[in-house]
């Protein structure tokens, strides 16, 4: 149980990190998907 808890903590810590090159990815997605891409900024 302790090992499972530690693995889960490690995974959650990785998910909280920002995505690399997100601005570039977002620009490409907006070109490809146009009006279907909805952002709440």
C-alpha cells in the first residue's frame, strides 16, 4: 500500500508541471481546428 501511495504521488507531481511549448502547440491547434477550438482565457 505504501508503494502504491508513493507511485500515485509521483504521477500527480508530474501532471502538475507545465506543458513544454504549449504556446506553439496551441497556435498549431488553432490553425488546424479553427472555430472548434474554444479557450477560456
